[in-house]
């Protein structure tokens, strides 16, 4: 049976992302200033490429309602970035939604989400949590909460770190996709430790290194991290997507873009 893209989730069980104290507007050694992946048009491209891997679809906005247990040890996986009941980010999402809309349909699950955090248990969530999630997904406040948490936990820290390293739009995307899959923290396969592994092989532009050489080193480290877990053993997300853009020296992630991931072909004209 072909695995769906959702099987290829990040490795961190307890996501612990910090903002790293970096300026998102810093001018980098490669000359890249504010902009890059956080330009709205480029960000839209990034969301589509990640969705092609996470959801086998470019329509990332259709994923607000997505929820299932994919038997990867992380409980329920749901939403536009694959928030997981076992990796803390789903709990933080529902807390943020409840802060914005106290009487929402998911608020009653907060005690259960706290209890199952760090496990694959459904205790206190079944049988109605998936149905209620899909109902909540129709609420613009919940959609906004998903986007806000995606940016706070994954997008903003990774783009900021990439800019500090002197990376252009492609490098910023490569960092973002890595943190989406692997999370961050002390785990050996976390984003921070993938970056540290890459730094033993090459220097980023901000340290006087060659951008292509450094990104290849980072992708090598990423592949190593993916192979540490069976659910990530298909590395096409890197090999037939990101390396294709890098070989083409498409550092600004300009369209048209053509890539393959998990056997499926995608393009953005």
C-alpha cells in the first residue's frame, strides 16, 4: 500500500521551538534583506510545496479540516501543518483558539489534550474529537489560529535563522520544510541539530561560505535525520524537490517550479 504524504511527519515528540533571538530584517552577507520567503507571493509558494509533501495536494487551505491518526506514535495529526496531539503543538493551537474564542467547540478537549501530550493516546478525545475538529475548521477564527501558530512555531523562526545565515529564498524554504518535519529542540534529528551537523561540513554565506555548498551540506544532514526513522525513510521530499531547485540554482524560488515528492509530480506555473 502506498504511504500517504502524511506518514512523513517530523521526528520531534515534544516540539520546543524558540525564536532564536534573530532579527527577521537583518541584512545578510549574501545581500538578501527583508523579504525573501516572507514576501506574500513566495510564502504562498512555500505553503504549496510543503502541502504537496504533507497532504499530497497544492491546496493547503483545504487542510484546515484534515485530521487522522496515521499510526506514527504521535496521536492525531491535523490541520495545515500537521499539528499533533502527541507533540505539544496541537495543544498550543487549541489553547490559542480558545484564547481568541473562549466558547469554541474544541475548548472542552483541553484537559484531554494536556493529558495525552507526549503520547499517542486518544484518551478523552474519542469518539467525537475528529468530528468536532472538522466543525471548528469552518470557523475563520480557527483557521486564523492555525495560520498564526504555524508562523509562530515554524515559519518565523526558520526564516529568521536562514536570513541570519545569509540564505536567499530557497535556503529559507529549505530551513522551513526541515522544521516542519523535524520540529526543534534537543533531539538529534531536530532542526537545530541538523543545522549543527551541516556546519561541520560547510559554512553558510554569512560566515563566508558558498551558498550551494552549504545548502547541499544541510540537505545531506536532513537526509541523515530522515533515515533515522522509518516513517521518513522516503527522502524524495529532499532529493526530487529541494535538490532540483538547488541544482537549477533557483535561489529566489522563482516559478515555474516542477518537482516530485513521494511519487507524485507537481508544478507551479
